[in-house]
C-alpha cells in the first residue's frame, strides 16, 4: 500500500519538465566525434544479421496479430482515459511493504534527497569508500528497482569501488507520480543529474545500466559527455526511435523481419496500453526467469502493491517509440548519434535469447538485441558476452559472472 505525499513547495516545476525537451533543459557540450551515423542505420544491420527460423516467424506473426487486436480494443478506451487532465499526485510506498525485500537481504542504508526542479523525493544507495578511485552508477530497468543489484553490490564494493544505486522516480523507495503521463526521459535525467550534483560527482564515472536504466543513463551521457568515461550495457532494448514504418526498410520482407523480431515487445506494449496500471507485474517478473521463487517475486513487487504505485511501471513500456511520431523518438535518435560518435569504452553483456517465456531460460524480449550495440559502437565495444543460464535480469541471475566482467572492465586501462 501507499500513502499520499504532497509538498506544494516542491511541485511547482513538474509541468515544465513534462513539456521541455532535454536539449532545452541541459547545457550544450561538444560531442566527441568519430563518424557520421547517417551513413547507415543500425536497426537495418540488426535485422539483416539476426537469424530467424520458422518457429520465430510463426510465433512472431501470431504476436503481431495479438498486438493489432489489443490496440484496436484499447484505442477507444484510451480516448476517454487520456482526455482527463494530468494529475501530479504523488504517493510514497510504506516501509512495511519492503519486508519481503529485507528478508531477501536488501538491508543497505538508504539515502534520500529532493533532486530539484519540483521533483519528489528520490531514494538511493551509496556503498563503498567515499573517495574511491572508481565510482559506478547502477541504473535499474523495468519493473525493477535498486533491489535488482543486491547480489553484485557487495562484489563491487569489495574491490574498493563506490557504487551509487538510485531508485528512479516511480520505483522502489522513491516517491511515485500516480499518473503515468507525468513520466518521460527528461524527468528521469533531471532527477539523476540532481542526485549526482548533490554528491559532487561530475566526471569520469562508470555507467552500468540495465534495460530502461541504460537508456536513461545513455541520454544523460549524451547531455553531459564528460560525466561517464565507460559504459556497461546489460540486457537492454536497441534505443527504439520509431522503427515500425515500412518506408524505413529496403523492402517489405525486411520490414516484416523487423516486425517479427520486435513482436514480443509490441504485444507487451499493447497489453500495457490497454491495462495500464492494472497490468499484472508479478506475471511479467515471473516470465523473465522461470526459476524466480514466490519470495523473490514478492521482493521485486514490494514497491508496487497498489494501483497508485504503478504509474512508473506503466510509463516505461509506453515511453518506447514504436512510431517516429512518438515524443521520445527524437531523444532516442540523439542517443544513437552520440553513442556512434563517442569514444567511450563499452562492455556489452546479455543472457541468451529465448523463444518463449515460462518454458525456457533466457531473455525472450530483448535477448536478440546484443548485435545492435555491436554494430552501433564497433570501435569502442569490447567483445560482447553471452551469459548462459540467466534471464532478463542477468546481473541478479548470474551475479558472479556479471560482477567479474564489470570489475575486469573497470580496472582495464
């Protein structure tokens, strides 16, 4: 359960964050230029280099049909729902809700701050030596929170690394806007920059991002190119910038291949668009690893026990630009351009891809996206790693392997 939290002194500027583009919010700093991304499209390279067998095509076509039907059902319902005024109501998850996470070992000392710009309270972990030479920023994905890093934090701090692990607003022990429409990448970037400014961390950090955490962090790196000196990418999407348009592709066969590759996400996106805050998150979490126990699922679900606590989890899937007219499409294109031009060393590690949830181990949503980053940053990416026997939450499922990869990568000259 959650309780309402209101502070009129800290709620005046949220509307500006909602409507302002990140390029208007953040200072301009020159990018490190390597080459021009306009000479090729990494999405097309991904599509051309992924093998699709008959089972993948058959399942993809079924899921695309499901996507279409659900979107048709959702459209008239959403016309009514989205005609209501945006609300900036904020709730805070009750401390007792996190008992399952504490039983699973989440017993770090929490820290809180108001990151500025009218944003509500943000929770973060700050572990390891205060004056460590290496400072890592660990950003969780959807629908997870800082608890998803619980198994690798001690392994990283044992190397005298300092790790900063925030709960994005809308997740974990951070405050939550109840209305999913308040959330966008600019808001999340602003809250993270406020946190890092508060800690006096302005350069040479290591960004470690999982799924949406990586994409938000990459956007922040784009806006502040000197903030991070290395990137670690774990099981994330391919920075979608509105790819579901036939004219982007050489022919309909190539377009169909992309649609099939993206079919699971599209079906998920449509389901979230229909169900919104009522989407069964526990079912989603269980689908991401067939070996999760009931107690683990309860721990992951600790911050989202009521509908009012699910604005953030509803927003992230709907923030993915399926079509180029999406408000976040420009941001994703800018991140692609930044990463292609950047000279930052990059580690990419994914679990194995899987065809179906609940049946086989692996990542059935974005497990096939590794090749995208190979193509996007070929000169700066180390040999990508495929980690077996893990699901979508690879740093939780295989902490020994992931932590050692990160340690070796950070310590390498």
